[in-house]
C-alpha cells in the first residue's frame, strides 16, 4: 500500500539520519530512558527557557529503528514550542499508540504530521514501548526540569 510505503520511508529516513542526535551544550535537563524488552537506551537532553519554552532538545543513545525514528521526529515536533504544548502532544501521541481503539480522526492526524508514520505500531504492544520511550523521557524532563533522572518502562508485554 502506498501509505505504508510512505510511512516506511519516513521511519527509514529518521533511522538513517536521526535529527538532533548528539550531546546538547548548555542542556539543563537529562532524562535517561531504558526499554529492557528491546534494548533501547536513550537519553533526552533539554534546554528550557525561562518562559516555559523548549529552546533546544537532542537525544543520545541507541535503539531499534522505531525508537530512533520516534526520538528524531519528537525533537522536530517540540523544539521551540512551549513545554505545555509538548506535554499535551506527548499525552495525545502516547494514548493514540497505547489504545488501539482511540479514534484516528483528521484533527488528531493533522496535529501529528510525520508522527503518523509510527501509528502502525499500535498493533504491536512490544513495539509501542519502543515508540513511546523517548516521549516518556521528554515528559519526565518537562515536568521535573533540572533533576537528572532515569526511567525504565514496564518490561511486561501488555501496554
Ligand atoms: Zn525498540
């Protein structure tokens, strides 16, 4: 199907050339995320402005293609956006991924943009954790800025 191929291309592109990958000079918040089911281990680095803006964001580490593509797409979505908007997007995206019955209405889809490429993993609970790991790390960093932190996603198969 053409749509599937298009989405595969987006994921491949971000896996091969992850955006905003690397250390972030001046970052004040670092959240390490671990998905033991797959072996994904990434750290999200955040530079937050006084006005609640995500001034810059990057990630380091290694993971499967779904995890790397999700982290790469995430950085593009939240950079230079208010932290509150990014938390809201995180909640929306993770709930669309973890609830296969969540409606994929046009309003949801247009806000997601290229992130739609990852919605195909909704059918695979183990891969959902790969896709949501960077977002869980982001949310923790936005809600608890400045504190170095670690998180490990629940290593049980069901979402
Ligand atoms: Zn993975």
